[in-house]
C-alpha cells in the first residue's frame, strides 16, 4: 500500500478533528522487545505504508528491569525529531501508571503530561488517555485537569481507557454540563476471544455518545496471529498468555474459523482477526504492535481487507 492510497482509508476519530489510519501502531514493544534501531525501522515502515497513528503510554516500559518508564515515548520522540514529521503523526499517550506519576489527581495529571511532552520532544499530545481509572478521584478533578491541558495547548483531545461504563458516563455528563473538554475516544480490551470486555454496556455507551473505540490486545497477545497451535513452541515474551487460549474450546473454534476465512481471501490470519475487529460497531482503529519490520505487513493489510457478511458471521459465531 502506498502512502497516497492509505490516506483514502483514514477514519475520523469520533467527534475530534483527527483522521487516523485504520491500524494504530502499538508502542509497548519499543524499548522492550524492540531496541531503538529496530523501533525506528518499524516506525519507518509503518509511516511509509501510510500509517499515522502511534499509541504509547508513559508507563511503557517500566516493567523491564533497569527501565524507569517512558522509554517508548523517548524512542518515538527521537524518531519524530529525526524524521521531521511531527505534523504528520497522531501521537496517543497515557497517564496514571508511570512509577513516578501514579494516579489521576489534578497535580499528577499535569506533571505527568509535562514529563511525557519532554520525552516525546513535542509541544503537544494529540490524544491523551487516562490509562487506568482511579475511582477514588472525582471525575470533576480528572476532567478539570485534562481540560486545563487542552486549554493550554498541551493536549489536543482527551480519551479514556480501562474505565467502567458508570464512570465514563459520569465523566461525559460532567464535561457536557460544564462545557469542558470531553472524551472523544475509548481504549478497551477487545478481540475475537475477549468480547465481554467491551461488548454490552460499555460499547452501547460509546455508540450512544459518539466515542471512537481503539481496542488494545487486538490480537490477544499474539494468539490471533495463528502461530500458536497444539504442539508448537513460540519464542515470544507473551507465549504463556497466548497459549492459554489454545486450551479453551472457544480458542479452537476461532482458529478454525480464522483459517477458513483467511483461505477464502488468501489473506494472513492476523489480517482477518483485525478486519473482524475493525468491522465491529464503534471501532475506529485496532491497536497492534510489531517488534520487527517483518511482522508489519499482515497488520497493515487490514486497511485493504473487507470481509463479507458471511465471513463476519462465521467469526462472530465461532467466538461466541
């Protein structure tokens, strides 16, 4: 896919003025399973294919021994600076989980945002998520702090992740009532083998209020790439989690359906899994990460694969 043809497939992100590629590139591997040079190569290949939506968080990759958190943001910031393409890239990052900036108090949100801006080497964040909700903090305090960041020009749009329907609705109602910045997107855990983590009240609320959904774990920690099969061993940091799906009846049924639909379209299995997700109500762009350039093409191909109603039904039934 060329950059020019990719732009034709851009999707509007909810009620925002952001237009994004139908696959968001996950930055969780940058500074973890992909070093800086490899991360640059992955980002270059994604951009060359027309991709413009990069997702990270201030806590990436604090779980690695010797890391402090913010390594992914730093790599992305260096890449954008080196390529001179800041205006062409929609950067999404998150607040609440960095070891030095835990929580969603007003003071913490502002301090964490400034730290993210420094690491990203930019004046503004396109999409700023609350990474995990902290119910002990009133939504009035959270939205108020986020609104200040928007008014200061440090953040263009705000979004939420890992939040209950009740807290999300309360947040949206407060924004509307007070005329403050309003969430435009939601980042839920959602994929073919984890549907109840989004479908139901949360998805219904997103639909009613015009929120764009940008799901994470879109490939179920690699299980939906199809490389995990009975009797196989996969060299991956996520192999244990992905292998768990193999033990379930649903996992087996989903793999069978993916195999059949992939064969029909002569398409890679991960492309089919992402295409099912992209076709679901409210979904704007699934998030998927690549730790090597070679892993990117089947992810990028979601922009060109259009599943039939029969395909979608087969996958939906298998994953029920």
